[in-house]
C-alpha cells in the first residue's frame, strides 16, 4: 500500500489534502481484509503521511498530509533510546546543520518572513528570561529558537531535520537539566549565548553566528559529559567555519 500511495503521489493522481479511497475500496483493490487496511493506514499515520478521522461524513476517513518531521522524530527518538544512535553523533549533526545554516542565512534576501522569524526568536528569548518559567518550557522555547534560526537558510530539508532532532532529543535534554545542581546559573549562561547568537543573525554576521552556535551547543553537551564523569571528546576541535568558537 505504501508503494501504491507513492506512485500516485508521484503521478499527481493523489495530492496532499486528498482523501484515500474507503477501507472497502482499498480492501478490494489489494485483496486483503479491512482490518489489514486499517493497520496499513495506522502505519501511514505514524509516518506522517495520512491523518485519520473516524465516523462518517466528509471529515471522516484518511486524508493525505505531509508531516515528515513527526515521523523522522519518532524514529530517531526510538533509536536514541536503544543507543544505536549515540547522542554524541546527534550533537555533531546539529553542529554541522546549524553552523552551515548560519552561514547560508547571512546571504539570504531580506523578506517579511525573515523579519517575522527574527522577531519570533526574540520573543522566545524574552519569555525565557522569566526566572519562574519551568525548565521544561524553557527547553521547549530553546529548541524552537534554534529551529526558527535554522529556517532562515531557506532549506526545507534542514528545517525538517532540525525539527525532528528537536523532538527526538527532548528527553535527553530534560534528563541533563534535571541532573544539574546549578541550573539557574546554566540557564543564565544559555540565555547570554542565545542573545549573542540572535544578534549575529540579525546583523548577518554568518561566521560569528556559526562560531557562537558551535560554542553554545558544545558547551551544553559538555555539561552532560561532566555530570556522567566521561570525557570522550564528543565535540572535537572544529575546522573551517566554526573554529574560533572552540578557542573562545
């Protein structure tokens, strides 16, 4: 059924927003039971390809959607839990994506959308300045801040991956924060780093933004390494774009 849907999406016979044929029609086409069709639709739902609604009427049935970050985040989260995807490598992937996005965003054209994204990022930081904001909400705003800035590069694939990484690593970050005895101080340091990053993005100082991001991400990851009593050089000395951050 997945191959069937892919072929029809490629041909344009089915588009995002269209409803899939009914369970009965699909069961007849594939010569399978309606229970098997429902299971296939549940898998497509988990993959972010359809959204199902029960009942009857125009709003019922399975509608084709496109939410790739949800499916990717679910897979990443499960494989991080099994430790087949080390957090160290996730951090390295973030470093690669975010520092390059910072460089690319500096050359992006001025648009209303760019201004809006920068304003949204600033509003997030304003909210995060509240010392009474629960740590869970602080992290949620933190990850949204990073995803917003990455979107300024105009690469929808990078934006999707960043959003997936945000969703996939939320448990890891919360565990790290919960184990820190000096969270209030760490929080202030993170905010100072965030504001430096945002200022560099606003001024289109791509190299400075990339360096600040590298230092920020590597520094936070080092906290979990220190807490666990390990030092596996998770963020080796960078080369090229972000080298200055490691030396600061």
